C-alpha cells in the first residue's frame, strides 16, 4: 500500500539534516550553555548560531530579538500575556479575530477573566478580516492587536502589512501567530511593523518542543517563566540546546528552500483539479488565491469529514478535518463557522496540507482513491439523497 502524508499543517517530518545537527548535543556536547567552562562554551556558541539562523529566516534586524520557547503555543501565550501585563497601566484592551488558533483564542479568553477587554473581529466568507472594522475597534485602551499571519485550517493569508501600518499609526503593539506562514512565505519582519511573531519548529521540518518568539527591540513585555537570566532575562530555564540547534538548522534550510513552495502550490492545484473533475458537490474553503501554497481545504457536501479521513487512512493517506489541536472534539470548526459555512459543509470538510516530500505520483494516488470513497459514503448518506 502506498503511504501519502498530507497533514503537514499538523506537523512535518523532521529533516535528516536537522537530526544530524542535533545528535552531538544529545551525546558529546552536554554542558550547560550558561556555564563559562569548556563544557558549556560549545553549547552557548551553538545557541548563538541558531539565533542568527532564525533571525535570518524571519528577516529580523538583530539576533537578540529572537527568544527561544517550547513552541508556538508558549510563544503566543508569552506575547499576549507578556505585553498586556507590561502595559496594563496604559490600557487593558486587546483585539484579535474569531479564527485564531486556540493558543491565541484561549489565552485571550483567559485574560477576560482577569478584567481585560477583548474584541474578537469577524471575517468574510474567505476568512479575511475587515480592516475598517479593525480601525473602529481601536480605543484609547487598546494596547495589542494579535492576528494570525495565515490560517492553519484553510490557509487564508491576512493583510498583515496593512494591519501593521494601522497598529503603528495608533501606537499599538502588533503580534502575529506566524506558525503556518514561516517557511512557506517569504517576508522580513523588520519591514512590516510587526512587534512580536510566533514560530514553531515542528511546522518547518524541525523538532517538536521548540519554538521562538520574535520580540522587536524596545517592545515592553513581562516574562512569563521566572527564574534565572536565560534568554536575555525574558524566558528562564536551562536551554534546550539540541532543540534550539534543530530549530536553527530547520530555519536555515527553510530560508534556502522557500522557492520550492511554488512546486508545492502546483501540486496542490493539481490535486484540487483532479478531485473536482471526478467528484461533484465540493466547496473550496478559504481564499481561492491568497492562501498558503500547500493548503487545500474542501467540503464534501452531505458527508462527515471524520468518515472520509478514516477511509483515506485505510488507503494509506493521512489528511485531517482541520486543526490537529481540536481533532479530538466533535465540535464543528470554529474557523469554517466564522466564515459562514452551513452545517452541511462544515461537517464535511477535509484539509489536505502538502509538504516538501510530496510528489505528483502521490497526488495521482489520492485522485484515484478518493472518488470511490466519496461515492460509497454518499450512497450510505440519507442527507445526500435528501439534498439531491
């Protein structure tokens, strides 16, 4: 049986080069990076090199603007809680959107319990915010705007440059969860009025359990993990040297390979064309053009996405119904619901997220396997017969 992995937005397979870079720091280079003796110095040197690699991928002005964390979720929490606590005297209002990753949504909801005010902006049918609505939401108490760069479920890219300009004009910090965008889109934070940006290692073919938060020089932020003076006194705890080295190497390779995303986009479009040529009653979710090059989210009307996923899995194909962080729930996608999809299309959504290892032969396999699955499931669906 052929095995085809199309769930790269959930996690990616770590690259061999990344693993090789990490291995010495699990065995030979074991000193504490905060130690000044000969066992600690190589670890510190490796961390410094990785910080430069991540800064170069993000287009940051200075390596010291990169703070290593345990992943995207911690980075989001750190950015939002840290800024709101540091600037509480200025204001207690944060603006976000209804389609954010739960690392942002649940952090903002938690802040509300402590007296902070949160505005959740809506989106249009493609998942894009209204910039005029953002402007209207800003008040003299607003201290932070946190809006994701690209959506993890449908791939829609938000107008990040315009959002940054609005925030800067109002003297407000702007944070973006760029976990899905980094490595797929070419950009430089130093040119975009972004004050804070979150990334995660395992989304760019690096290790799990490591991430980073870009914090623009001069940004006021309160540390969330207290202890020693690690990470420029912003994030305490002995550094995960192997993970940091892995993230650095993954960042180096990602920057080098960004041009390859055009090939992945071609495969994505080839897959969609093949699916639509043999299956009817399909709805494309997300922006038709302005979305991540690897992401294809489609709804198969009158079916349950979970049933499709299970049948694909039996054929060796991995896909998902949306965010990996919510796959254990039976709740409909908050992203698709916010975009105005009805229950029929929301429940029947499947996300195919391609990666660097995918080939045209993989797409041909899916195109051949999927139609019989959909036909079989619809034959058993009373909703489909009633709808037709």
